[in-house]
């Protein structure tokens, strides 16, 4: 199965989960009119195998959420990637007592084509310090669909001065 086929299958499975699962972020009313999430077409140029550079000092920070509640995260490290011949950097966060690596980001599509508070992307471990950063898998936080959810907001340091035209788009109401 090609990468594009795998990605499209994943997107179909997520749409089914949103439409049918009791754990969906959508309300019952939203589920009735839900016809699937909107995405940019698959684009291999936004898929990077990169090194995760861990910070020597992994400081705990308080990250504000969509409901004004503070959640604690660790500034774990950073990744660098290239778009249009320019290098960009994103801080990778981790919750205390967890191995989940969390990369919230905002780019120049936010508030226009994508969710105004930003999107999330996860790192997939490939080898010791090498990870896959695939913006085709960038997704909206659950608070983009329903105000009942609490979502960490993108810290200032992860605001990019470039369009990442990949992954999930704005959720239509």
C-alpha cells in the first residue's frame, strides 16, 4: 500500500470514529450532519525524518489551555525542518510521567484555512534520536469541534512564519 493510500485510509477511519464513536469529540447534533473532516491533499514535501535534539535543561512550563486552565508540560527538545529553502524549528513538549511527545504549532494558515488556535502533530520514533515529523498527520485539537473540551494552546515559540499547507483544515460548523 502506498503512503498516500495509507494516509487516505487513516483519514477514513478517523471520520468513521468521529461520526460513530461515543468517544467522538462531536456532539450528537454535529454527528448527524458530519460528512468528514477536510484535509489538504497528501504532500510528501511535508514529511521529514529528522533528529530530535533534547534540551540539556528540560524545564517544566505551565501551558495555558482553551478554558484558561494551566497544564504542566516539559520543554523536552526541538526539531528542525526545511520549507521553501528556509529552516524552521519547533519545540517538542512532553507531559510529566509520559513518553508522549507533543508538538503544538501555529502557521500562516491558522485562522484562514486551519483552526485559529493551531494544530498538533506527533513525532513517530524511527531510531535512537531520529523521528518522523509528518505534517500530513497534523490535526485539530478536540476543542476545535466542541467547546466542552480543554486543549493546550500553542506556545509563542511554536508559531511559524510559513504556511504548512498539509494535514487537517478548519472544521466546518
